[in-house]
């Protein structure tokens, strides 16, 4: 987080349900704001990334969207002033359940108010004010970030001209809710969760987090990709003969490696809050139908991009979003890519996503 | 299990890896064997059902395939002698990890040999011998039972004339393996699993079983069905305002109800053994390709039936199975149904499955 900047909001920040005293928000930027202040692009992230979307002179480590952001890249930092925000409720510099509540001196833990996607979107307006940006060129978000970007466009209609929704949806459907609800329950059932009262600086419910992450990986990728990639390959540390229930298959070893990497990198309570925020978000809250809700939009243009193998945010939902936007917005591009990596394609299938996003910019 | 019959095998039963002393197998039958003994139909079950596939005078309670089996039903007990077997390794009368090992007087638990689908198929031949059936009219299986039926047709080629594979596959692919592996790990991480040494008559790892069952339900049904059925309906005992992470949505309440029903009904170690058997099964073991493996088949006819919304046994795998069978067998029917209930369709979408199966018989 060497490159991260921090904005602390004076006084109370009103949330949809409750409020926070002097919350902080972490963000990073690339490129320069032009003199008309009309080249700013704001990126909201998926559930787990930090604001470090790309490397910079201050922090040369690769970011989570390294191939997308930088000079001569699709989000060209020679042309745009790019901002990425660590979501409210997360644990990479922004206030969340793992942060210390300044009024009590103790971590918020479950006393953090119910988090909604709207709160994550709303608090970003303080960053725009701080940076003297009246109106964004584009608001962007993949996955949960797409919900946040849509919420921003709905609730701050005059502060953005364009919307780029990536592998996201206007609201969660029950299959995705069921998966996330089960992930949360797996974490909560870990005896070391302690009803949320584990030490945020300690290990916490690591086993629950590991299992939840494995379920996440299963929902983020596609069966087609894994069939091609792993087939029925056995793991190198093939244990079948030794233990009755160890790791037999390469795919099990892969999940174990990914889950291990996640442990210690993300706070369990923050995960619970952000995960539930995705379930609660409903882009229809403004109207009762997408069409009615979208009456508030003032966008000039929008792009909805997704992939056919996405099991978490199915393409049908993204098409529905694009069609509802088309009723209200002069220009809407709907792009369905052939990526086989499922929901995670926007992070890994750069050969398809880069040109599609470059074309929109 | 009032209607169940039990066959205890004398001496040792050789398994693929290890052996059992005097194992028992539970089964039920409907209808009568004709004088030519050529009207017997054998059903292997999915992972969790018992042999009680349908009601009978001895046990009038509804079976798990009640609409499919009986007089004038698709599996017509006026015409066929129908047998359903409780899988070896299960806990409804057949020997499994929860059974007492006759040589030690204690439950097998993890000393039960590694279970394979081939073992489940092989032991059923003892039932045929016992019932004086040389050759089956048809061997049938849904889900894991389809793998077992295929194994039976491969390894006992002269003992069946026809095969009916329902929502199954010739081998597990990594997406399904990952889901089952995670279910098993969730159970094993329950502190009350005790490395398998919980008391089979006690509660055991109920929380792990509940969570694993929820994951099972998510993989057994389809997002399309749940979107239609639940949408974003809130649960009647809507707890959002009260607790930070309770049950908000109808789909969460549904999963909870189903998981509660499963608890106490299935032994955790048996579940682990059967689940892993599905992962280990590979219909290619006979050859290196399905086509080479299927050289051993002596079937007159086969039907492969499945549904497009099956996320666990994708239709593409069922089509692959049908095509490989078509190379070797005079008559192969491939039936892809439009059911939206996913893998579980064969249990619930009777309006589509009944006529399709009746047509084959």
C-alpha cells in the first residue's frame, strides 16, 4: 500500500443503515487530471482486491489489473486520470469491521453498520470532491464493482458521463446468493470466528476462510476451463494410497494453493460484510423494474461486458442490464466474450478483455 | 426399511482395494420374476438414497422414485421384476463405514477399504445369484447409480442386455470433483468428525454435514429454477434487522430446511466414502478412451438421458457417453430434456422423465 492515498472524512458519514465517525478511504491514482478536469476514470473493485490495481513509480509491484492500466494500455494513464478505490468495509486501508472505531478505540468487528453497495459508492464522492473532480469521464467496475458503479451512476447521476459494467449484474439472483450465503456460514461456523470477536491481528477463522475461498474459486471459474486444464490429472503429491481423504486430483491441489494464498490476506469479518452487501444490492430499488429505476440515469454512454461461462453473474443477467440501459441511454455497447475462465475472465483472459475495453475508450 | 431384504455374503468379498468379511447388502424388490427369468431390472441409486425406491405392501411409505416404479408406471411392476440395491458403503442396511466389522466387533469407520464404484456394482452380482437371475433385462442408474450401472455393464457384460444411464457420466470431471472434494473437506474440518472416530449412533459432525448438504443442493439444482422459484423473495423469518448474518432470503431458508432434513439421516463417514468413489470412477479405465473401454460391452440397447441445466453432470458429458456407446451397441437412444431443475430433475421433473423412460421400456 505504498502508493495508497488516504482520505479521512470529517465528522459523520451517513450509511444506508447507520453511520461512521471519521471513516478513512484508501485509493490510488495513475496519470494526471487535465485542466478541464474531465478525464477522470473511477474504478470500483470486486469483493477482495485493494486499490492497487496497477504498478506505479511509488509502488512498482504488479496490481490486480496490471495489464489494463498504464501508458498505452486500454485504460491509458497518458490520457486519463485513473482512480481506484478500496471499498468501504474492506481491509486495505479503508474503514471496515477490522478497523479501530475512533470513538471506542476498539475494532468495529460486528458493531460496524450493515454495509451496502450504495455506501461504497456514496463515500467515493468524497474522493472526487477532494480531487476537485465534478464529473467523471467513466465509472468502471467488475463483479461487485459493477454493482457499485451502477449504484454510483444511479445515485450520483450528474457526476459521471459513462459507465463500464464488467461481469456484473443489476442485482444478485438466488444461485449467487446461495453460494455467498454458504461461504459466509462456513466462516461463521469456524469455532475460531468467535461470533466475530477474534483478534483482527491474529489468525482468526482461517479454516473457514480457506473453505470459503475454495467455494469462491469453484464459482469464479468454469467447468470447461478446468476440464481442459486439469482433466483427471492426479496431484504430484498423490496421497490416495496413504490417507483415506487427502488430495488425489490436480484440481484439489490447485484449490488448496489458491486458498492458502488468501489466508492472512483478508479479514474474515470484512469478507462477511462485503459478501452480504452484494446479496442486498438491488438495482431495482429505484423503481420496481430496471426500466423504472433507470429513469434517474444521466449517462451519455454505457458498456456492459461479460462472458458466457460466468456462473456467478450469468450472461443473461448482463444482457438484461444492457437492454434496460438501452431504453434510457443514447449509446450502449453489449459485449459477450467467448472466454472460458468464467467469472474471473476479466482478471485472466486479457487477450479478449483488453481489446474490448480499449475499443470502448 | 421394513421391506428391505438382506443378503450376507459368505466369506470374503474382494474389493478393488482390500476386502470385506461377510458384508451385507440391503435391497428391495417389486413385481415378480417370470419363468424365463428375463424380466429383471436392477436399479443402482445416487449417492444418498436407500433401496426403498417405491412403496410396497410391506412398506407403504413413499419411496425416492415413487412416481417411476409400480403397476402401470414407467418401470411397470406388472411386467418387470424390479430390484433396487442400497449401495455398498452406504448406511441403509448395506455394509459401510458405519457398520460393525464382524472380525473386530467395532464399527469400521476409516478402516473400511477405499470404496470404488466397481465394488458397488460387483457386489450386486451376489444378489442376482441369490435371486437366480442370470441376465438382467436392464440395469438402471441415475447420477452415481449411472456410473455404477455402466461399471456393471462393463465388468459383467453377459449379465445385462440393456443400460439406462440417467443424468450421469462415464467419469467425473474437475468441476464436479472440486465440489465433492470441498464437501468432504467441510465435513472433515468439523471438529466433531474426530478423524472419523465419532460415535455412529451419536450426532457426529452435524454442522459439517449440514454445510456439505447445502453445497450439494446448490450443485443439484439450477440457477434458472431458483430465479423463477425464489427470485429475491425475503424469508418469512426475515432477520436482517436483528442479526448481522442471519437468513435474509427465501433461498437461504430453503437450503436450511433441506440441510436440516439430511442431518441424522446419513452417516458422515459413509458420505465421505461414497462421494470419493464417484471421483475415483473412470469409465476409461478399461481402455484409455471411451471407445476402447466400451469394446467389452455386450449390450443390445442403451439409453442415455439427461438435462441441459445439469451443472454436476453436464449434458456434454452425457452426449459424449451416448456417442461412445453408439459406436458399439446396435441401439442407443440419447434424450436431452428441457428440465430446469438441474441434476435433480430425475427426482422432481416427473412430467418429462416419466414419458421418456416409459418410451424406452
